[in-house]
């Protein structure tokens, strides 16, 4: 059963737009990772926890028919958004499938590749899902993962106490919701235990000023999330306003440098 409320960050239109911006910021890294991993024309790829499917759409264009993308996602709203976008782009090789990665069986077998990004961090049983997904890959196939290694590297120079507090509260609440932001730390030692051989790791972190497009990524997340935290009663409206004002102040100083949350790229091969 789909529960739209269960995803910590929500499935509302603002989150669909934010995931789009996030994908555009990350697209160069993603395309590069897929190419190094060997995803190409004719591949069958699972996009696990596809969200509204921004990556699925790019993958579908790369693999072309008869290659295909199976987009596994729990949210009906996100699946609907992907179905509409695939139609608009004339892509017939995407299969959006309703699937709860934790409770449902993964029925696909012998796929060439699995792509997963910012999903393990929200799962109640990430290692069981890692194993289930690994079982769906053919020997020699690849598992490409982008997950956070250290969310706490999100930082500003010069600093703003309200923004530092935002980072700490977000990490605390994320863990309180049953997820683990720095999930890459747990995934890496488990790869060999679920039949995967580590091929490559690559830490990805940016240090950018407000004029850089990468700035927009956390800058879009922070006001939305501060307001959501206030709505859920975790913090006060005044706290959220202070966070938003601190971000505006950081942005108004063109020399501010923001370091982004550290993402670990993991490319592993099925044994
Ligand atoms: C931060 S979003 C990332 C979406 C997409 N991977 C991307 O990179 O744009 C996390 C996604 O994981 C999905 N998700 C969370 N728990 C899930 C579960 N148990 N089964 C399937 N999808 C899940 C959410 O619905 C959401 O689409």
C-alpha cells in the first residue's frame, strides 16, 4: 500500500520541483558515473526509489529500446509524475512500478544495472534492501549508488549559528524518523556480504559561492524544510524564520562559501 506521508520529505509539488532542481545540479556527476559503470544502449536498469523519475528519464534515453528502465517507487504521486513526463518525452521504455523496497519482493532478475540515489538514507532496513536489490543483478552487472557519507559537512564560511542549528536539527529529526543520513558508512562494509565487489568509490563535495548553480540545491531545501519542521511542531515558526533569514544573509554576501553534504559514489559489481 502506498503511504504518501511516509517519505520524510513529503511527495507534494514543492518536493517534486526540488527533486528536479537537485537532479539538474547532480546530472553531470550522474551521467559520468553511469558511463564509468558501463550503463549503455541496450542495458536493462532498475532505478530504485525513483521518485518522480528525473534519473529514469535520462537513463531511458541512454539505454534506448530494447533497453529499458524499471522505476521502482512507493509513492503513487511520484509514479504519476514520471508517467506523465515519460509520455511528454515520447519514451516508451520506462516501466513505472509501485513497489515498497522494504516490504515488497523485487521481482526483476538478471538486470544489467541498478541505480539508487538518496533512498537508503530513508529506509528502515537498508541492508536487507541492499541484499534484495543485489539479488536482482546478473553476474557482472553493476550497482551504482549515490548516498550521503557525512551530511554534517553542510557548512558556511563565514558561519551563521542559525544555519548550523538547522543542520544539527535536520540530522537529529532525520534519525528520529527512522532514517540515517550518513548511510554510506553502513553500506560500504556490507557490499561484500551481499555478493558485490567494490569497483570504485568517489567522494563528491562542492564548495561554492551564492552565484554558483550548486548553491541552489541546499538553498532550495533549507527554507522548505525549515517550514516543514515548524509545521510539524519540532521547532517554532520564529526558529524557521531565523534560519531563512540567515540563509538570505549568507546569500547576500557574494563571498560566502558553502560546503555541501558529502555524497559517496559507490560503484560495485555483482559477483
Ligand atoms: C530523496 S528522494 C530521491 C528520489 C530519486 N532517487 C532521486 O534521486 O531523485 C527519496 C525517494 O525514496 C522513496 N522511498 C522511500 N522509502 C521507500 C520505500 N520503502 N520503497 C520505495 N521507495 C521509497 C521516496 O518515495 C522518494 O521518492
